[in-house]
């Protein structure tokens, strides 16, 4: 791969080398693989569901809070030209800060209500332009350098138990300690982010504790319904039957692409999602497979229609000028598997019919990503995690032609795209927990072909550190 060849040549990867060495040293020194040590290592694959011989305690209410600060520095890189929405070639820094409170209350049997106020502040790299694989999953599209508060989530979760094995779910953010049946129907109504429920990957889902890059936290091509902060309103149902789960949801789209205001005409404009999940065991180790299909209906433009409308005008195409009711369909496939008591991996792929503009996530039409996570139990740090992942993202033909003609997207626009190439990302992090509830994570990313432009190949090198506190 291009990234692998570059890493061999470039000496600036001292940080990634150090992190890999730390993990490798710990693996080489491992001596204890007894059941007792394996139980500690199980923290690598946290599962909220555990079989319980009897009823464990159920909470009536709980309260949690978190705050996360991410700082990133981008090195400068050489490029023959830049456009109106290119990633800057100069060195830059970026930061985000978030604070979230989580309040949960049980009002009746099976009925749980959650409310999450949140505050965010941030400064993006290059005004959030120039990358489809954006480097910080905490960065919002409407973030600013002054703190902004809002109600991130408010939702009802109603569970109807249908029998099967007894399952206990531990206390946590947006989760009361509860006893459920392995066969149950769960209905969720209100305001959430869809990654709370769909493709909730064990190893690559939460930028506050895991990988940071947008291409790693969910399916890159999943243009999931959300406002500029990542939240939406709607309803979903989940049907659990032992090792199988079927999820379906119907949620609001924003009024305009990447906009803050949701369109409450949910019968007309909406994002629909269907996911099937199967849990399994290979060699006695747990894993699962998920398949997601989505269909969005929104007020969106068509790339080829924008190109046709601009012919003979001497102006670049503008996808916002040809917006109309449009539908986009896509899918994703995800695999996660524990390889040993303290090593797990994920693999996911996604694709969308992106003749229609990106509307609520990012400008990725197809992608493949994979990574591993290693628990620190083997080097006597059972609460630590080392992770490394790779992503390759691409554009469909219509999207490429639009950018090549000088069109601007939600994030991209170099003014031309003469030599298209897939945008590639390598990310690694080490999550160090000195005390319970405190996590410090150095993070390192290398990005090739920012904005899918081989002429501005980079590489783009981003060093970061994350501080995460939770109660």
C-alpha cells in the first residue's frame, strides 16, 4: 500500500513506532494467560449484557458526566496548488472540548427516560475543509471557539421482555442497571445520534475513547440522518432473539445539507435504516456480524444535473442550485471478532449511490476500514488499550466529475481534480488510564491524497492528544 511504503521511508513516525514498540514489548513479555488474567483482559471487549443466574439490582435513576479535550497539530506539506476548500498546506493546530451530563430515570416497568445536556467548543483544521476522512470525530460542523450549550439527547426507551435467558445490563451513561430477557422488543423515541444504536462497534465507535478519525468511527459512506451536531429525532425498534437482533429506524433529515435545523416533515424527508446483527463464537471467542441498509430522502442536489446546468455558463457547477426531493441508498457490512482474551479486530465496508450530494455526514461514497485493539493486561495495565486502524475511502464517478469541473461539496473543493486517488488514513492511539475515570491518549494519523487529490498527495501528518474524564 502507498501508506506502508511511505512509513518505511519517513523518519517522522517516531510516535507510532514508540506506540507499536510499547504494545509489542508487552506482548513479548506476556507470561500469564490463566483464567483469572483472562477475566481482567475481557475489558477489551466490553459487553453491557452478561448472563446472570438471578435478578441483579435495577436502578431507578442514575447520573454520569464526561468531558473530553482533543488537541491536534498538522504538519505542513507540499502541494502544487490549493483551491477554495482545500486543506491548508501550512502547519495548523486544532482543538475540541466537550462536556456532557447523562441523567436517566425509570418511571415504570421497562420504561427508561434519558436527558443529556452538552456543551461544545472547537477550532477545526482549515475551517473543516479539504478532507473527507476528517481527523477528529468530536469536531462538529457548526463548532465555534465560544462554548455553546444545547440538549444533545432526550429519549424514551421502552423494553418489552419476551422470555429467554436472564440478561443483566450494567450501569453506565444512558443506561440504567437493568435486567432484560434475551428475547425482547425495545422501542426508542426521541433525540439521539444514530451511532448510539446502529453499527455500535466495540472497537471503533466512540471518538472520546477510541479512534478519532471520521472514517474509523462508523461506515464512511453511511450518510446517516443528523443535524450539524450529529443528532436527529425519530423512532426505532430493536427485536432481540437470543443471538439475533433486527433494528429499524425512521429519523429526521436536516432542512439543508449539513444544517442545524431538522426538517420536522418526517413523512416527506427522512432517513430510514435497517440493520441485522448476529452474535457468534469462533474457537470459544465472541464476535458478531452486522449488515446495514439505509435509504435517505432529502432536499438534495444531483451531481450530473449540476454539471449539465453549468454547461455554457463559464461557471463551475453548483449542486445546491439543482436541489429537489431526492433519494440515496447505501449499505454497510461490519465484522468484529475477539482474537484472544485481549486482542480484538474489526472490519467494515460500505457503499452508497452518491449521484446525490452528501447531506449529513461526509464526502465518502465507498470505503473499507479495518483495525485491531490490544488490551494492556499483558503489560500489567489492564485498563489501557492500544489501537491501530487503516481506512481507504473513494468517490463514485459522478462525484469525481463534479469536483473535477470545479464544483464545491460540503467539505471538498480543490478547484480541480485532474488525478483522482483514494484518500487513505492510518491511525494509531494508546489509551492510558492512570486513575479510574481518567484517560490520556496520544493519537497519530497519516493521511494520503487529501480530498482524493493525488496532486496534493501529502502526506498529511497529524499528531494529537486526548484527555477524557468521566464519572
